[in-house]
C-alpha cells in the first residue's frame, strides 16, 4: 500500500476498499518505523491524525466526502496548525504552539484531509540542504549520506520514503522544486498569489509561495485543487478563478511549444544530468511537442538579485522575533535592548543571522538605492525575459538543479557555493511564475529533476505536460532501496 | 566588495543581533563573498527599467474599513513568554522617579 499514489488511495477510499483510519494508522506506523533514519518529521500527532481520520470516515459514510477526504498529508513546519507546535525549523519557535490554522491547512482540513504531522525544514526556509534546521539534518532516502535538498527537505524525504502520500511545501527560491528533484518526487510551485500565504511563516514576502509535493503530477493536480484560491486574509492573494486542474491532464502535447533556454544548459551543468534531460526532451518530442531554442539572457543575474531581495525582505519579516510576544526569550534580560539582542542571537541559527545581517546592510542608509532598488530593477529585466519567451513558447523546460544531491556537509561552510545550487529555480520566483519539478532519471545513482516553467496562472498546462511525460516514463515510480514495506 | 569588521558590528546592532569576535571574523569573510556575488548587478543598464514592486504589477488590494476579526487576545497571549493583565511584560524601560524609590 505504501507505494500507491494519492489518486489511487483516493479511489480506494471512495470504493470502500479501506478506511481513512486504516490508512492513517498505516502511515503513522511507517513514520514510527522509518523516521528515525530520515529525520523527516519534527512533530507527529497520532491522536489528532486518528481523530481527523475517524471524522473523515464518518463524513464519507454520510456521503459528504470531497476528493481529498480521508487522505493523509504531512505539512511543512512553516504552516501554522492550530494547537500544534509550529517551529519553522528554528529554536526561536521551538516552544510555539500556533493559536490558529494557516489558510492552506484550514482549506485542506475543511475538505477532510488528515494531518500526519509537521515536516523538517531549513530554519525559516533559509537553505538548500535542510542542514540549517534546529532539529538536525534530513537524510535523503536515496542515499542517507546525501542531503535531501531544501528548504522543504523533510516534506520531500517523507514523500520519497513513502512516509506520507502527500506533503505541503513552500518555495521562495526553489524550496519545493529543488528537494523534489533531489528526492525523486513531483513538486509544484504555483503562481505568486495562487495559494494563500496566510499562516505560512514569512521569509521573503514577494517570493514565498506554498504548493504540493507528491509522487505524481496527477497527485499534485488533486492537491493543488484543494489548496488554491483567493483568500481575503492574504493581501497578496489574487482573486482569479481556479480551473479544474484534473480536467486537462490528458490533453495531447501535439503542437505544444516547449522552450529550452540555452543559458540553463551552459557551464556548471553536470554532464550526466544534461544527458538525462536531453533524453526527457526526446520523450516529449515523441509525444508531439515542438522543442524550440530560446534565450533568457539575464539568467546569470537571478542569483545575485535573489540574494539582495530575499535577505532584505527576510530582515524586515524576522524583526518580529524579539522575545516579547511569542517564541524564544533569553533568560533574565537586564534591559529591553538586551532582551531583543540576546533573544535573537540565541534563538536564530547562523544562516538566518547571516541573511538578516545581509538584508539589514542592503537596506541601510547609503546602500538602499545601490542594492535594493537596483536589484528590483534587474528583477524586472529577468521578468521581461520570460514574458518575451512566452510570446514564442507555451512553457519552458530546464534541469531543476545543476547536479544531483550532494553529500551532507559538503557545502555547509561555503554559503556562496550553496546559493548557486538554486541557479535554475530562482528566476521563476523573481518573476512570480508557476514552475514544477518532475523525476527525469538518475545521475550517479541519484534522482534528478526536470523543471517546467509556465506563464502566470498556467499551472494546468504544466501539469498536463508533466502528466503526459509520466504516462510515457516510469522515473516517478522508482523507489529508494531501503524503504520497502 | 569587502566589508569591514566595524561595519559588521554596526549592522549587527541595527539588526539587534549580538556578535562575538569570532563571529565578526566569519561574517566579514562570508558577507564580503556574498557582496562580491551580488555586485554583478551594478554594471547592468537599468536606466529604462522601473523597479519591480510585484511580480504581476498588481496594486495593493484594499478592503472595506470594517471590523472583520474578533478579539483573540487571550489565545494570542497564551504563547507569550510573559504577560500580566492582558499586557506583555518586558524589562523596565523608563527609570523609576527618585521619589518613588523610598
């Protein structure tokens, strides 16, 4: 049962082949047995999960079930869940029991999903390896000496190890797609404003976006359907109708124009990864897609722009952690300044402090125009590159990452090297575009991801291309060795 | 571009973060490396390019000026480190008046 997709489990529930309580007990059992190996979960709440499962079964018995009723999900520990610890992977929020639900959590609860627990993550979503978590690193199920990617590394590892059939993630510069690629699963970052950010702990507010992490594109469509939609509680939520994401999954790719940005196939791309992506392109060509060479000339600037904009917004957002209203408070402060400084110094880890300091610097007097305003102008150029490309193609294809998963500790002391691992994912966040990663083969016995980027609100088109690819390939069905029943 | 230890100390104060001498050394190297990385944007011609405020050039949505949230002070203060009578407790900010000291 562990290898069934979310859609297959939905059918099994619908056909009364199993109950949500049985399903939930099954995955709680797998978590108890395997989580010590992967450290994918920070919090597991068996009592709440089984209560929700029981309620889901009763709801189904009354014929009031939705397509998601009774299906288990693991939430990234960045989403507030009422009454449950929501740590964001940080000592700062180690003691924080959320007094309210994030909109994503509330929507999925309302549709009857079952929360298995909260997944590990890089502290405040700042990292690409899940090594900055206060709760320790997550092991990649394909090779436990390797990182799972980040920041949604716990969610990716949980789905890859089949500890949960679905998970939520968030993506500020690739934090859904990069771990999805490195763990061999499917992850979708929706258009900015498509999924509510209310109750999703803020890192960089103009970039953050929540989305689904699943085994398949079909599963991602099912879960996105439950997550997406306008939310008056999020001032940046966009009031635009949510299409039926399942409806167009099987549309033919004949005549679909897919762009290959030549800058994404340049120096730095691992040769084995490139070969696998080229093979995936051939599959799409055989499915009828027209492959077109395009250029996104400002690609190389996306990492520099991101490491100005994201830290700037982070320094502002994280100023709320002051030891006064919630979170960690340093013991016996001598005055208010001491309370602020020691609570923040002791509560935040090294990477978070580094980004707060960098953000404070680029926003400070004398540097604001040279760094922040300039970066926002270059961001506009990057966005214009995409808009120009979408006059020629329907969607864009690239590798998700330049290399497969790297060894734990390999880049931890070299922030700049770590930052470059997001080179292919960051631009979609800067431009607010939907993008997803799907499994496309193996390099050095580790999974690699293929990225699809679409025009604003064209998630259905990405899901269509991804689903057709997965109908023609089996990469998404491969399993790590050690995780069997 | 290199950043110096004194600037690190100033930025740390602005960010209300305490840094040790060893952290200043590490941060000086790391932040200089990151600033070298981001410096690439300085040569880009952006004269004709406005600053991007929103990925879709949307304006900030406004809502009617009416009360929509119930008062949840008790629930929200339940997670506070120290409260009293509905107020957050912090170390004394204003010095006591000499007359009050007796």
